[in-house]
C-alpha cells in the first residue's frame, strides 16, 4: 500500500496528464512481481463530471484503493485490528464546495469548510468538557446555507496536548467557558486552573516557560460575521467558510523567556 501511494504521488507531481499516469500505475500493479510484494487490493478510477452530459471534468480522475480492502491482501496469519471512535472526535472531512454543501439534505453531514472548522471547535469543546471544564451548549447558526452547531471556539497547538491524559493533566479546579468564548493555547506548559472565560483568550509560551492561567477573564471577545461565498471581493479562504471573526477585544499574552508565570485577572 505504501508503494501504491508513492507511485500515485510521483505520478501526480511529475505530469499534467494525471489520468494517463493513473493508467500507468494501474498497469504496474498488474505485474506479478509487484502483486507478490504488495498484494492485489481492489482498485477503481474515480471520475467526476460537472454535469450529466459528461463533457467536462469537475476534478482530475484518480486511481483509488479502499483502505478497508487492504487487510484482504494479507495472509491468514497476519494480525489485523481496528479502532472505533465517535465521529465528533476523529472524522471531519472537508471536500464539498459551499454550493454543493448547501444542497445536502438537512441532518446529513455537509463535509465542507464550514462544517469542518466547526467540527474542530466541537471536538475540542467536548474534550475539555470530558476533562471537567464546564462548557456551554452550542447554538445553531447558518453559514453558506448550512445549519451547524457553533461551540466555543477552542484550539490548541499539538504540543499542548496530543492525548486526553495530557489535557486532563493540564486542567484543574473549577474551569468554565461560555459559548461565545474563543481560546487559543500555543505552548506546551500552559495549565488552566479555575479559569472562568467569557470572551477571547490567547496564550502563548516558549518551551521552558510554565504558565498557570486562571481567574475570571471577561471581555467583548470575537464575534462571528456571516459571509456570502458569492462575494468575490472577499478572499476565497474566507468565503468558503461562510463566516469570519471580528476581533473586537481579547486578552493576549505571550511568554518568550523560560520561567514560571501566572496569568490571573
């Protein structure tokens, strides 16, 4: 499977004729030597057309191998397992443009830039809630014709926490966060202790700086403004989201030197 992916990447990067390169990869995979080396997973060519006339491509044709077919290529002695997670924790693809996403029936996943970003906020909010933080329930809003849950806007750098145990270890006391709040954590040794956030909080720290953040933090915060994806006067990366942040007020602190610090209002 690794070899398959390498061949696909090389084919795509070194030629404008992606479909022809996929044909080459498909042909190579039929060679006995390669089949013996990597097995023979089921493959398909995915072609997307702009409309029913099939006269113009919506995107480049590509060769695909389904990951769930890979175990079928392994010998009976191979140890194969899988992990099941709730969708809110591990699944938020971004593949549909705003126009197509708006056509998705209500209750089905949009798989758009809008839903993908909101899924990140939901995931982080729920992780903090499971770690003991009191997180307000979300509100429902519509962006680019898509009805989504808007949770507290919470993000953190991977160095802050890669596992739930790390999050749990860095959160203590009675912490709470209102639905309108925004929080960004940019540092590995930042701890939340009895933090009550109602607004926007941005905290950064270099490696070697230990920061304890706590107490009440209240300000006007960041508001969310709707954006029309058809408005070409707005940058595309904003239009596909369907919203932008209006950074009215925030508490922002960055610690650039190693040491122990306390950020409390």
